[in-house]
């Protein structure tokens, strides 16, 4: 039996990736297992913290001969992390320069992360004054907000005098849902006896008795019985006391889709290209090969059907399937298709679920009750134990990269898990990331192509509008004559249109025409965005909000004007320009509430609106047969960013949104408005010519030493003082110069594109390299040592293969 446990503890101060040794109490020795969560004392005050058991042993060697502290309690009956998860946590900690505790926590639902509280307990030596303060209670929960400064002084004095002790509590927030049921005990034999005891005018009791007689011996959902017979809980409790029913509770799952009927879909007949793709992937499944496939298919070519039929074959092999979609906006339609094909075998994991729903879905997966998982980025950690395939739809999307520690890339985690399970990975996209396409070019990935649309039609016709010229005759600054005519014709044909503007809000900023004053966020180096629905100015970085100014704060002029255009303003203009149009707007502001994405898409699918207006969340994955027109109001928004991927993102976004048109029997048309019509990304997106874009962009990347020719690491230093952030970033550069070879390139340090966010100043360095042996160990040590600077507000973040160079 093990005597000692190695535990990774959850502490904020000076975290380390090494475990701490704890003694296992005798009563826990036959229960404790690797992968369990435990409560342990930590530090001088022995405060209680959560930890994860990563190793058990009979003996350990102590250099200082100090006997280790004991584990306080087990938080689980069985391990919550298996052998694979523990190994993956080690890998993530190394690859993402993260602390192992964060890597372990990211694999579990939020409710399984502990919450902590501090309590004060009276000791026998307590003074009468202190006892009076506590009243009848032996323990008080402590928080600084709860007690006045005088009361806090009293408590500190009492603690020093040994009259009370501070105790710490670790709480598991995970709660199992219990549902009330009842069983009818009324039979033919006792019905008359029960009825004789009921007054003749007690109609509700008589109705209940008759109902129970008809349901004799059956288990019934109490809520349904109450609703059907219009009864209260107390009336049913009285029936239980009379011996009519037996009441009990049973654990039930919170099912996020239980009220929805997805119907039942059947596999479609595959084209030759689709069949070839399914056969090759299935062959890798059967042969247990960790092959990576790039499934590159033009928009509307039937990639989803390839996914579904691949999953079906995986299930035939008695294995499990994991499918990722990049954004929550894509989830409703994809979930509907997967649920319609595989029913109750499907579990969902994404941010739109409540904490309780995520916990229950996780438990269904962990218990082997679900064989197919569909979800966003974090679903890559789903506790599937016999993976047969991992599918990543729209693999080029940047949302697969986690922006907080651990800064993992879901695609890289998928490749690691595929090797562990010996199963294939399918990366699907019409516009693959350049790095992915380059690996396919080299033969590292197997390249599968779908070159034709399922409906047999050509890709939609594209009209490119040069707004530099069009605005001279345009009926509105945001709508060219071509765009409005196309919209009007679409509405006349009783068809639907999708309009994209990748900027939410009403106006980008407000400015005084007298003195040029622009209202900026007091916490960030950005202008505030006007939101008409809330009649306020908002910061999209820190959330600061204030009233719309009507007088200039600088010169007191009333000449305040709104500049720039967001989706709210476009919606208002459309209602004026096309009064007969029914418009649905889909952006961050209209989809904050749970289920909002799905409701908007259902309304549009039911033709309750003929125009769907939104940001880039409407650009990908949506499939509506009556959408024949796609309009892009400003194709240049992504080109504005100071990022080497700006052209790639513009090409991808335009190609993806164009693909929403003409996906069924009706011909599609795309109108793209731009102030940069000559730009190669826009030109090639209009032609849907990915191959030419790929080779042209690769040449530019090669000339400028960017991925996939170089690896990149971004180091961001932030502090409440610009001087402190700059000083630390230059010190890091000096240290880097000592450990890097002459082949590596260091860019910076420079202020970040937005230097101040939430009153913190940001500086960054970018390292471009191919092979640097000393770099990894330096960065690992940098992350650990940087914790010392956190006391003075200094933070250092290391991000491997960053997708965002703006902050």
C-alpha cells in the first residue's frame, strides 16, 4: 500500500511544476488513486488547497528529514483524470510554458475547480467580548467586506492572543442534479379502502387517487404529475403520508438539447471525391494509424457529409469520435446535423452551455454513455478513452488557439491525442491555414480534395465594387448602387441574403468637428464605440461604459459627430433603404443571452427574415438553401491590422462568406465592396483561387522570414507603469541575446499595437527561429522567475506560435 502521494497543488504565489510530497492517512490508503483531487494543507498557515495526485509511492527520501504533512481529504470517489490526461498535462506544460496545475484544471469542467473560503473559529481561551461578538456561532466566515476596520482590528488582536484560529475550507462546486419521482402504491385491492377515507367533496384528492390507480406501480416524474393534475408539492407530500405514493429522488442529467427534436437523417449518396475521402480516412481508422488528413474542399462541396459518414464507420468499429467546430455560432447547425444522424450517442461541450450542463455532459462522456462529442476548442480534452477519429472543422480558424494560460493550440493537442490513441486526425477547410497546406505539400499530411460543389453548380458569381468610385453615385456612403440593387432583386424573388460587416456597434467613434477631440477609453488606448441600443459609449477591450456626449468635453462645442459604421447602424439604414425587408442582426451584442445564436439561425431558417446581417460569425459553416445573395460591406477591415497574417485572414474570410450563397438549387451571387480592389487577397478571393493565393503568400512569408519557414514565440511584458514594462522587456532581450544563436531573429521590444489595456502598459518581443537548443529551458525558467515581479504588478507572458500580434 502507498504511504506517500505526489501532489500538484493549486496555489497562486510562486507556482512550480514540481509536485509536493504528502503523507497518506491510514484510512485513505486503500482509497486514494492517481488522478484524484485531494484537499491538502499548504504553507506556514496550513491553509487548505486543492491538489491533484500525480504519483503514489511506498517510500520517499527527504533531504531535510522533515516528515511531510498529511492529506486532509479525498474530493473524488474515482479518479477524474486518467493516465492519458496526466501525460497530456506534462506535454502541455512543456509546450505552452504553463504551470502544470493550470494544465490539469483546463481538462475539467469549471465546476470541478475548487472554491475557497476562510473561517474564524473560537478557541477555549476566547474572551467574553469575543464570545459576545460571535454570538451563538462557533465559526464565522471571513471576508474583508463583511467586517469594518475596527472589527478586523479586534479579530487580528484576538488571533495574536491565541483566542481564535483561522481555518480554510475547500469546496467542490460540482453538484449533481436530483429530480423528484414518485411511485403509485394504489392498487385494485386498496383503492376502495383509500377512497373511503376521502371526503366526497375533495375532488382533487379523488382525481389524484383515480389517476394513481390507473398508474399502479409505475414510476412517474413528480413535476409532470403536479402540472397534469394542478397539484402542489404539499398535496403530494400528504398523499405520501397517506400511503398512496412513494416519493424519491434520482440523479438526472441536465440535457441542453432535450426539448429539441432534430429528427432523423439518413446518409447521402457520396460523390466520387467524397467516397475516396471517407475510404482513406476509414482505412486509417481500421489500421489504427495516426495519419493526419487535410480535407480541402470548396465551400458547399459536402465536407460535413464526409465527417458524418466517417463517424458512422468509426462507431461501427466500436470506437469514439471527437469533432471540433471553431465558434459557438457554428455549433447549432452542426449539432443539429450530428444529432439527427447519431441521436443520444452525441454529447456537447461548448461555452454556451451552463456550468451544470457542461458538468453533466462531461460525466456522460467520462462514463462511456456518449460515443460522439461535438464542441468548441476546450472539447479537445473530452475524456474519451477509445478515440477512433478526431475531426477539426474550419481548421484555419484562430479561435482554436487559447489566449490564456495554458495557451494551447487545439490542433496540436489533437495531433498528440491521435498519436496516443493511434487514430487519424481530419483537418477540414475550404481555405486551410498556410502552415497546414505547406505540411500537405511536403507530404507530412495526406491531402484529400473536394473540388466540386454538391449541387453541381459553379461557385457563385462575384461582383467587386470599387468604393472609391462607387461612393460618387452611391445612394448611401455604406451601400453602393450595385449592392442595393442586388438586395432589392433578391427580396423581389422572395429569396434570402447574408450581409457581413466585421465591426459591431453603431459607429466606430465620436469626434468633435470643432477641435478634433475623440472620446477615448480612460483605461485603454482605444476610442470608445457608440452603441445605440444601450445609448452608451463602450470599450470593447475592458468593458468601460459611459453616456454618449452631446457637448465636447474639451472645447464645449455641440458639433459632435459619429464616424465609422457598425452593424447596428447598418441595420438602421437598411430599415430606411429597404422598408419591406425583415432583418436579423447577429453579432456579440445580440447573442449574449444563452441560446441566442440558435434562436436567430432558427428564425432565419424558418424565413421569418430575409436578410441576416452580422459580423464574421455569419461567414462560416451556415447552410441555408434560399440564400442566393451574399454582400460584404467592407472587405478591408482585416487588412487594416498590423499583422503578417492580415492578407491570409482577409482571403479566408471573403472566401468563406462568399460560400454561403447558392448552396442548393438556386444560383448564387456575391457583392464585395472594397477600397482596395487591386489587393491580391481580395482579387483571388473573388476568384476563389486558393492555390494561387497559397503560392503567392508563401513567397512573401519566405522573403520576410515568417511561418511556416520560421517558428515564432511572442513574449509580452505588462505593468501598471510603462517604464517598468519597457525596462523588463529590454532586460529580457539582453538575456535572449546570450542564449540565442546568430540565426535567430528578435523583433523588438516595441510597445504593443494597443499599448494600454485596462490601465496596464504592454511591450512585446517576437522571436523568429528554426532550431534553438537553449531557448526552451530559458523560457521555462523565465516564466517561473517572472512570478517574483507580480508583487509589483509586473507580468510576463510567453506565447508559442501566437495567432494575435496586436496585444
